[in-house]
């Protein structure tokens, strides 16, 4: 978690996060301003996406410890198609790859 805060601190110090000193918000205005600042800081597009982004990657599967990684090189056109599908589905590229690989392996095993 400290890496998340260190990265956020670096963005604030670099001026990437706009803060207005001396301004106070209360109630709904405070909630809206907090959401705006946190979305700006994490790159989220919706308030409900802030916490998962700030907390880091979720573990995949039920095992404890870090999830295994699979890496592969792909042609540029495949990467562009992956990015497009992920954006359209509002999912991460990793989620799309996990689903595609799971479906492919199930078809080959059956």
C-alpha cells in the first residue's frame, strides 16, 4: 500500500493533482470534490473505481499469495484490438486476456 501513497505523493509534488489551498467543502460538495480529486489522482473515470485502483491489483483465484503471471508478445494489431475490446467492455486488458485464455483452453481440453 505504501507504493500507492508514494506514487500519489509523487503526482502531487509534480503538480499532476490540482489542489486548491484554503478551500473548504462540506456535505455533498465535499463528497463531490473528494471524488473528483481521487479520480484525478488514480485515473479512474467513476468514483466507484477509485478504491480498487488505489488498493492495487486484486488476487486472481482463491490461492493465497501473488497470482502467477503469463507473459507473451503479440503483434501490434492484436494489442490494439485487445485495448479496443477492453475499453468497450469497461474492463482491464488483463481481464479480457484471462477470459479469452480460459475459453480457449476449455475448448482445446474438451
